[in-house]
C-alpha cells in the first residue's frame, strides 16, 4: 500500500520518517496499511463523516503497532508530536486506552477527570441502550 500524500515536513510526515528509520520494514508496512485510510480522510477533509477504527481484530495488529498507529493519526489531527497513549481504569471493566498530550498524560488530576467523564458517558449509553431496547429500537449505539 502506498503512503498517503502528506505535506512535506508536516508533524505526521516527520513522525512517519522517524518510524520508518527505526521500525522493521514489515511492521512499518502494517502500520501504513492501518493508518492509510484515516490519513487520506484527514487529507481530504472528510474525517467527520468517516467512522474509523484501527482494526477490530486484535490479532491482526500487535499492541505496539496499534499504539504507534493511533499516535500517527493523533499527530495528523493535532499537528503535535508530544501525544502519548495512556491507560485509564474505569473500575469495573478493562482499562480504556486513549491518546492525549504529554502534559495531560502526566497529570493524575486531569486523568481522573477524564475517567469520571468516561464513566458518566458509559452510564448514559447504558440508559439509552435500555430505552432503545424497551422501545424495540436498534441498540448498536
């Protein structure tokens, strides 16, 4: 798969150059396959209408590559290279992984606020799912 056309010396271009230099060529190929659709959507300014997941099959992209993929996309969206993948525990389920800037990643208070927001959002989704089920509406929110 060909790499998306990106402005030369953009943050994502620089990040991809660094990854190309330090990664195994097969891993880099897998990474480009994973991020290509999102980078093209960003380039074409059609991201809001595009629903994107790195890959729904966990066995197809190793966790380290998955982290790099979300960081590449974050660099393209934010124009920043200081993004980090963090894991937040919501208590009763598996931890949630998300991308944030370096300052937030090292701020326990801010990460706590994000966890609270995610728990509230999850609870709202469950209430809405219950309403949809009771109304015989689709529940794939």
